[in-house]
C-alpha cells in the first residue's frame, strides 16, 4: 500500500517536470518579466503625474475609497506650524483653506511600488504623521526588502546546478509619496522654502 503512494507521488512529480520543461521551451526566453514590469511602471508613472497635476482631488479620491490614500486630521490652536520632513520636502503641497477652523488635514498618496518586477505596494508603509506641539512630523520607515530570483529553467537544472537562484536586497524609504496638507487660512508655515503652495 505504501509503495503505491510513493509511485503515485513520483509519477505526479515526473509529470510536472515534463509539463514544466515543455512550457519552458514554448514561452519567450527573455524580456517577458521586463515587459510586464515596464508596463506596470508606465501605468504607475502616469497615475502619479495625474495625482501630481490635480493634487486638490485627493480628499475626494479618499472618500471614493482609493486605497493608496491615507488621511489624518489634527486639531491645532496655534498661530504657526513647522513641517518636519527630512526625506523630501518637494513632494509636500500646502493648501490654505478659506476659513480658520483650527484643523490641519493631511492626505498622503502612496504610489505603487515594485521590487524585482513584483508589486509590493501593500508591504510598504506610508509615512507616519504626528502632531507634536507646533511641529507636524513626517517620518518614513527605513526597511530592507530581500528577494530571490529563480531562473525559468529551474525545472531542468535543479538537480545538476549547485545554486541557480540569486539573492537581492534593496532599501526602501517608504516608497514614493505625495503629501497634501490643508491648513486654516491664517496659519503661518515656518521655514517653508521647499514647500509648494496650492493656489
């Protein structure tokens, strides 16, 4: 009885190897993954530019359920605010409201991210946003992502080549983000040389 199961498992494994070998000879040898990654990258770039060009639409997009947007609201009674963002102040947009409602609203658009041609957007956290006294602190997670690349011919070479896989690692500073901040009309933003104002 035991030999039957062993024979069945070996037969299934051999059948999978044969199918894998046949598939290997029929799929394109190169540029398949590169082409998919390039299309994905182009789409991501288009979307990023569209958001960049229409930054004031982020609150509406958030209400419509866009998963790439996070929002924060802080009650703030002060007259001046300093925005602390060591990574990239050029991606911060500040919009002065028509009223003084003592609320600072922050919208973070997190662009899709790929690593080795694989979509890892869900694995990358957006920046943490905190109001500390008269500082709006924006801090990005620094994390190393590791991944392994296996060649397409692994079904054929797995037994006679020592190690065909390659390990890669890459650091991510929280992905590419656009930050849109709505502030009360009379609030003064300190040290705002690198911050863009929405007109």
